[in-house]
C-alpha cells in the first residue's frame, strides 16, 4: 500500500512532535514501523514528484514528465504497470499522477497510478474542499471487492488533502485554534496567515481519519501484518518558500515504512533518503526484478530487510525544479538544482535573472488564484509594514548560489554563500552536485536545458486577477512547444524503452528453443537462449542468460557461455537445456560447423546456474556420423544418467 498526501510538509504529523495536527493513524503506523526524519522528494511540485516516484527516477531524468503540466513519456517504465503485468491487482483512490496532459504519440494514455476508484462520494457534506468529496474509505472497500481470492495487490491512497483551496476558517470551526499553529518563520505572523495554515492543518487531520479507516479495514481482513505500507507526501506545504521551491519546507516530507511481518519497529532514523527509492523497494517486495532505469535504494538496509538488494546509506540527496505554473513570458520556468547533506543545503538557480515567484505584477508561481486567501492578502498588502519584508523574501530575484545551515536555519533565511569561511563548503557541495547531475544525464547541466523550457504544457496563458485578460504577450498554445527552441528528441523512444525496461517483458525477447530452469534455492527462473538471435550484431558465439522472479519480466545477465576458439561448434547454437545434477549444472547445447561438421550436442558444466559454463570436451558428445540435436538429461531409477537426443533424418526424426 502506497499512501501519498497532497502538499503535506514535514514535520506536520504528531509522530514528529507537531502538537497542532492530529494524526493518530500516521503515528500508529510509525509505532509499528520505521519513521524517517530526512526524506526528500525529487521535485517540490506534485506532477513531477509523483511521476518520479512511479518511475523510480529523478524528475530531471523524465524529460516532459519532469514538468508540472507536461506529459508522461511512455518509454519510462512505471512501478504500477510492472506490478499489474506481474498479476497484482492495482488501483487508487483520490488524485492520480498529475496534472499532465495526454500525448498519444509519445506519452502514456492512461493514469499510471492504476485503475481509478473514485465513484463513491461522501453521503454527508464534508468540511474540506475535497475535489469531488470522495469517500476514500468506501472506494478502498470497492477495490478489495474487485480483487480475486488470494491475489496480491497494490493500492494507492492518494488523497487530495491538504491541497488548496480551503474553506475559510474550517480549522477553527472544527475545534483547531490558530494560535496553536507552529508557524514557520518565513511566513508573516498575522491573523490571515495563521487562519489559513490552521485550515491546512485541519485537512491533514481529515486525511488521517480516512487513513485510519483504511488501516482498520486491512486489520479486520487479516491483511495488515503482511502488507508493506509506505506513507509520504508529494511535496511541502502550499505556502510561499515551501511548495514550488527547493528550500527545506518545499522538499522535506513525512515518511514512514510499516511491514509488521518483516520489519521490526524502530525508533526514528536520520538517514537521508530520496522518496523515489521506494519504487525499487516495492518491486523487490513483490519478488519482481527491478528495471535498470530505477534508482538504487538504501531503504532495505535501513529497515533490516537483509535479503533485499540495498546500497550504502546516502551521504546526500538531490532535488530540483523546472517549472510549475504558467508564470512567465512564453511559459519559461525557474530551473533549480539542489543538494542536501546532513547539515547543509546548497541551491543552484540556473536562471537568476528570472523572477522565482513568476513575473510581476501577478507572480503566478506565488499565487495562482483568488482562492488562495493568505497569499492574495500578501499581494494586495505588499507594502504594509508587517507584510513587506516577507513579500520581498518570497518574490525578489535570487543569487545563482545559495547555502543554508539547516541545523541552525531550517527556514532558509540566512544565505551563507557570501561568507568567506563557507567558500570551501560551497565549492565541495557544488562539485558533488554537478558530478551527480552529469552521471544522471540531467539535460540542464549537459547544455540541453532549453528543452525543459520549450516543452509542451497543459497550461494556457493565464488571466490577471481583476479582468482575467491574458497576462503574457507571447505564450504557446496548450500542448504545443515554444517556437524557435530545441525540444526533447523522441525519435528513438521505442529503442530506448526496451533498454530502460530491462528486465524486459517476455514478449520482447526473441529466441528459438529457450530453456527455463527453476531454481528452488534462489527462488529464481533462469532462461538460457541463443544469444545471437537476440544480439545478431554480436560476433561472440554464446549462450545468453536471462533471470526472472515471475516469468514475466526478465533481466539480461549477458553471456553465460562464450565458445573458446578450440570449441568445435562455430555456428547454429540452440536448445541450451540446463539440469542440476550432483551439485553442478550441466548444459546440453546443440551446435554445428557447417559444412565441415554436422549438427551435434555437447555438454557444458558450471558450479552455478549463472555460469560461466565450460565444455566437458570441445566437440560433440553425440555420434558425428549423424545429425544429432536437442540433447536432454534423463536419470533412470538406478540413478544412471542418460542423454536423450534427436537423430534428424529429414523428413523423419527419432529419439535415441
């Protein structure tokens, strides 16, 4: 089960010590599992953050999928589709993976969260501004009814809360007092702000009640202990200098993992983690191979899943942003890349001459509409004494590099970059950040950043707050790229998709007479194929190995046998049958050396099903005066091993 709230920032849950929010369901899961103090999304914006989680990649690796309002390129495999193909019942209730628009030529045409369960609405009026007033609990029950007996499932509870808009004073009207709010220091401490943050807190309370209902259903049905549950958010709180920004309150999110049958409850952990790491965790838990395109995960090692693959803890995490709202002329973005260590946050603004909150006077990355009460108040009172310093903080142009000591300055108010004693720290972090981005192939650092700026978007030219007349002189049409700028290349999408999708779907592997060995010890299927059928450009004469956990997705392990020069067979490799016999693995493989030699079967041996296999002899075992192929091992009741093979004499054949 994947639980993701919409715009809930860290540390706004009771388990983190926030007393002004009421989150008993989250807190209970934290007691039963592992609470993470340092979890960070890849982007502080819902669409690119959500797609990065499902693809197990950073937002900047997903081309148009790294933009709010872009589209999801189909070449990037997603967690949910892989599980569905593996037999899982997959669905969600609430908000899907978006907002994105549908690009039928290069993008996914379905919501990659899975099958939507949003039909059931609340019977009574709810005190939150929920989109459609969904009954999340009842929709989860509907999902379970559609599940076949014993079928594994992945359900995503993707609530809309605490996303704007809010009903004004809904928090106070439901028993929450604005004066109890723990207001971050980057917001002005005035009534309108306290009230709206209090409303935000009430929507967290509301979401948590549904989370509690869903968890109780799992317990009542006996599913709780054996369900891997991850709870987090897509980005920080929806207020200035938080959501849409790469400061601490924009990317730092609540995060926990609970799996009663496998993970021992633990105190909160401080390791730095990137939220997209969960994609690999989910697939490993399902016994499904992980695509090579997914980032490696540190999570199994942190929570004690010793039989999972896990890399060493992170020394840092990276995140960033390209564009959120339609906030600048010609739909330009505000590109940022950041690196966060245990103590410091470095922010690199790639276009410091642009306005971070959007072009004045509307500042559409600060405030999208009049329903955003406190932010609209800030715009209308920007010269007031109590508001002016914060308005300047939220909207002024920023230097190219920013550095903050998070331990001392979690609100990111004191930029240390111009202090000489921090110059070494700046250079070290900047070098590490750029090395990571280059390794990941980030177009922004490789000189292709304009492809993000030019990318098509679902947004149109926005209107001003009073007349609703279009703000910008130049703006691309919906779904169209910016004219005169380079765009992402999709000419090789089909080829790239196969490489990224490794492990491949079984339907993508082209091989004649493959053989599958099921190994009980490793719980793995080993498929041996004629390597040159899949790789005709490869001059090596070899047998290729693929491995799988579910017979659906196959990982290419490369050659497990490469013929030595002295080997009798020069071509025609096929039918590589493999058997375990007396602790070793024997491969019976057919080959020939036409016209010098007829087809024959030889025997190779290895200590492991993964190889490497070596010939017992460098010639056929079968008689050389006949066409002999498709050798197999048979052990009789007296434990005598035999080779059975086919004597080919066209148009007839016989087994010998």
